[in-house]
C-alpha cells in the first residue's frame, strides 16, 4: 500500500466528519479567534504546513474534536509529506495530538472505531515506510505509544502485526505496551 492508498482509506473513514462552522472556541480569546480564522479559510486540500507546522502557534491544539476529526485527512497528508527543512516533520506534532493525556486523549475518545482504525493504518504505514526518518527524529516511542492507544478501540480490520505486544518505556515516564524504542 502506498501513501495515496492510505490517504484514500483515511478520507473514506473520516468522510462522515462534517466541516464545522467553528473550528475553535473563537470567543475564548484572540488567539483562538485567529486560529479559527486560519482553519475556516482552508479546506482539506488547502491546509498547509505553514498553517499548522509551528508547535508554538499550533491551531490544532485549540481545535474542537469535530474540527480535528474533519481535518484529520489533511493532517495525515502533511505527516506523510515527511521532514522539511525549516519546519521539521509534521508527524511529530500529530503524534503529540494523538497521545496527549494518554487514554484520556479527547481526540481518541471522540473518534469512532473506523476512524481509530484509519489512524492506526496511517501510523503503521509510516512505521513501515519511513523507519530511517523515525529513528533520525527520535519518534519511535511516541509512534508506538500512539499505535497502542489508538489501536485499543480500532475496528477489527487492522492488521494483527500492528501491535507486537512488547513493553517499552513511554516518553511520559511509565511503561507502555509496544515495540521498538527510540534509537
């Protein structure tokens, strides 16, 4: 399966996520309003790394769950673009969004089993097609943590080898079930 095939399956899994009228709680503060304006001005094909690639000014941190689910196909596309000079690799930010607060992750809890399976498909695909970049960016542990979290409630059509079942240290300190650690 290539990147294009994975993105088609992700779009299909997230097709029911409608475009929200508001992407953030824009009335909360001027930062939320600015992030909402940026996200509302883009569609799934128009979202760029310039819109979401700065970890210090990341609109996805402020996005509602509905917005995150709607935007996930675009975020997956950005993660598959790989590392870029000057902006790093969007996968690192996406992993943050997928693992923040562990099993209490609000995006995880909002996702349907089919959407969880599509996230796992993306993560498994990245792990198998980009092992060198994962090692260079020290993302192995975070990637495995996301695979375990999102795989727990995924639809049954995810490949069984996605979860090898070994225990590794988590980047948050506690042990997690997973695979290889960062180099």
